[in-house]
């Protein structure tokens, strides 16, 4: 596919798929990733774009077609603070990209970074920075 056609398709898709923004200050309407994920899932899918910063929360994605995007692996961090899976994907056709998931080493399901069923990931960094 040539670059002109690819850009045209991306522009059309961007208009069709709503993007919900999450920021540390909450200026976007959301300061919680989970609240944004819940809203996007309830409307049938879309993109949750996370701004720079460290977000201390656990995220559970139960709905289909929820796409989580960070602002870059070195600026967007999700940290579950040793509380179990940082992110749990149960929905189909979900994706996650451009962020770091910080977790602690452990066995079983406690303290693991991700639990995934039927989703796609790219440009993800899983770190143990404690």
C-alpha cells in the first residue's frame, strides 16, 4: 500500500474511532485510566490515549475493541503497586501500545504485569524498577 493511501485510510479511521484522553491533571475529563476504559467499553469500543506520567492503578478491560495507547514507553507508566495484574484484558480485539507496565516479579498471578486473552500488543515495555 502506498503512503498516500495509507495516510488517507488512517485519517478516515481516526474520524470514525473516538479517542478518549486520560491525563494526570484530569483536564481531559479523565484522570483515571479505568474510568476511561469503562466509558469506551460501554460505547462499544474506541481508543483510550494516556498522557505522560505514572498512573498507580490496576486496569481491567472486559469489553471488546478497547485500545489503550500511551504517549511513549519512556513517559507513560502504569504501576499496580504489587496489587496483582497491572492490566487484565478479557475482551476480544483489544490492543495496547506505547507505554511501560511496571510490576514486581512473582509467581502465579500475584504481581504479574498482564493477563491477556485474545488481544494484540506492540511497543510495550514491562519493567521491574523497584
